[in-house]
C-alpha cells in the first residue's frame, strides 16, 4: 500500500479533480460577457423621471423608500392619480416594491405594450443584421404572449436579457404564498416554453398552483414565478460562484418584504435558484415558513443550521438528475458547498419519485410536485419522505406554520 492510499490524501486528490472539472467547465463555456450600455436603461430612465416628478404639487417619494412608506403614499392617492402615475412612469411603478400589486400589473402591461412596439420596429430595421431582426421578432412574440388576457406581471425589466415575475392566483387575498426561484439560463425569452413546458418558470409556477388547488380546492393560495434576477448563462463562471446569487438574494428579499398581507411564504428553489435561496436565507423575513430545494448544486452552507433561518428546509433530488455528479464542495469561492440531500446536511429529504432528470420536478403527476403542493398549503403530514423512516415529517403537525 502506498502513501497515496490514505484517506486525507485521497480527499486532496478528489478536491483537485473537482477543481479541474470546474475549470474545464469555465474553459469550454466561457466567462459571462459584460456589456456596456450607452445611456440609461428603460427602467433607469423611468425611475429618473419619477424622481423628478410630482403629483398634486408634491414631489414623489424616493422609489427606493421602504415598502411600507411607498404603500402609505399610494394609499393617499385616488384611483385617477394612481392611474396617471402608472401611465407616466410605467416601468418605475411596475417594479416598485410597495406599490399596490394591481397597479403594478397595470403599469407593467403598459410597459410591455411599449416594448412590443419597439421590437416591432426593430424587426423591420434594415440597419440590423438578420440575427438582430430575428431576435427582435422573438422578443415581440414573447410580449404578445405576456400581454394575454388575465396575466399578472408583477415585475418587468426589458434591459439586456430581461427580468420578469408573474403571479398565479390572488396575491392580495392569499392565505399562503409560494415563490418559484429558477436557475441558470432563465431570462425573458426562456420564462415560458412551449416544449418542455414545466422546465420553465411559468410552467413550474402554474403547475404548482394547479397542484395546490387540487390538493385542497378551498385553499386560497398564490404562486409567483420569480425570474426577477440576472441568472447565470450556461455552466460558466457565474454558475460556479455565488456572484449572481448574491445580487439575486437582495432582490428576492426586497420582494418578500413588500408582499401584501402577512400570510406564510414558501420558497421553491430549483438548481442554481437554491444557491440564491441559501445566500438569502439569513435575511429572509419571518413570514418565510419553508425553503424547498430541488436539483441543488449546494446552498453555500455545510449544514442547514448554518443557513441561519427559522424556515423549515426541505430538499429533493431525482435519481436521474445529473446534478448529483457535480463536486459538492466550495474552494476559493468555486462550488456551492455540501449536498442538501445528504444526511449530514440536516434538511428534510423528500421523495422525488416520477421526476425525470434535472428539469422534471414540476411535471404534473410526479411525487415531487405533489410534495411541493402539500408544503404550499401547509399539509406537512401529507408529504412523502425519500426514506422509509419518515424523518422529513418529524415534529410536524398537519397545520404547522411558521
């Protein structure tokens, strides 16, 4: 037996191999390009106009004010005044945490109608290449879909690859709220898909909302498909570090603190979205009762207890999910830490039976989606654990809440 057979040295070699895998990913995928822009983005321009605006002879409040203060400001306005602000500053109002959600829906609809016209002009702009015209056409058709009857767009930023969030159900009257946090390659164009529907945020959230309604038709729930952060593109440096997750965590916490009411909130964090949820965990508001991760590469923590959250932490992974082959470690900022479904991590491990591959957790008819729905309505004793010991239900009652 040579000295290389000892356990510590084997661990070192495994670590080096893991790092090599990461750097191969970086070399083949490339670093995420940073594009400079001339002048302000549409959202920045709208916010700037708001900052210089007034109503009734009074200056408008700082758009970055606390949500409660902004909510108080809108409460002082009548319907006509609110509508006027939405028409004057659609992107500012549509993305303003603290503005009434119904007003945000209306403002974002106005903003998308404007952007659809912009993209329609770009489709026929002969100064653009054929690729540029094709991209404009794709974005115009995406806006057509998002402007469909009854759609509730809670956040919208057309800049770059785009950010967006949509609500299913009635957010104002919901007794329980669920937020779906997706992973890599999520943007305006991939927000919903015709093929592989349930691998995209709209499909995930709509399936979860339908499953919750099926589990308890009397349940008053709302589900948010939240793609309002700049997700990593592909398996490059951004997906191997927490940079995008850190920026996204700030945005997620801002949303959660601005939600109407005080109903419990459950987070459903898929793939890199679970990295974001792990980074956000310590600062989550107390109303967040549950964090459920699926297909996670890690949550930037060695144990669930290190997340420093009062929320219950659930985890699942399908046996066919390729994510299990990534190195569950963190070295020099690369990698995302321990495996959330491992026994040592300490999460409540759920069954994902029926899910196929990395993107199948929200597919209707799967045990994974049923488990998510039971958590979303607070029926914790109805979930099915990954193991026969029922450890994931330990200490929970049927109506447990945060």
